[in-house]
C-alpha cells in the first residue's frame, strides 16, 4: 500500500537481508511486476546490476553481450563497439569466448557491470555490485560508475553505509513490509542503524 513519488536524485535502498530490496529494484527495472498498482515513469532504467543474473549459461560472454545489444536494437557498428568495451572492461580474457556457465560469480558480475556501463540509462540500478572482483577491480568499477553517473542517476542497494552516503542523496528504507522515504540519505542510514541494534 505505497504511494510514492521519487525525485531525480541518486537513491540509496537500505534494509536487512530478505526485506525486499532486490524485489523492489527488479520491479523498477521491469523484470518483475507488482501484484497490484503501477510503477509509472518516463525515465529509462537499467536492468538490476547484480552478481551474475540474467545471462544465458550455454552462451559465451561475447554472445550474451551481442544478444543484449540486439534486444536494444543496436546497429552492427554499435554492437562491435560495445563488445570491445565489455571485453576490455571485464578483463575476462579468453573466458569472454567461453560459456557463462563456466564463470565464477565474480566473473559474471564483472561481465554484467561492463555491459551495463556500455548502455545509457536515466537510472542505473545497482544491487551490491560494487563488491565484485578483487580490490583493484572494485576501485576501477567504482571510478567507472562515478563517471557514468555524472550523466545519469543511480538507485543503489548496499549494506555499505560509506558508499551509500558517498553516492546517494536520498534513501528508501525497507523494513517489515514497509517502505519509508527519506529526503536525506544520512537520516535513512541512522534509522537503519537503529533497526539493526534491535
């Protein structure tokens, strides 16, 4: 029973495991649909960028990238450019031409992250993906994301309060089936911290 209008700002989503954060982002990204009511927006949303979901396991990383490009009606030239970008960014080497089912979760995350960065959306939906890869890759991913969101907004699900405070202006707290909006991310973090003390 939520009626809510979200601003054109970077939004942090907080909540305990199982609270419904990922379900909410999947609905915003158009992968799942609400049981009742509507989500209305004239903005474009990325698919939820998380650890490795949504790929076809029998297809290679490259084939998956090409498949997504075709879904978005990209030209042959655009597809080649995107494939090259994702290959370079993901640092998968020979695995780029191997089936996704041979990938670790971290490798899937790197592929998904690179693929999302290759497209332009009004909102990038990110579900804990900044934790993917080793420390060097995490730094690279964070810097690339910061550059990307200079031209778009982000909806970020994270348990890392420092990253939420650094990247988001407003917050949504999901707790016990309730969704609460905060126009200052710091207030959302404070409330989330209090919930975790109980």
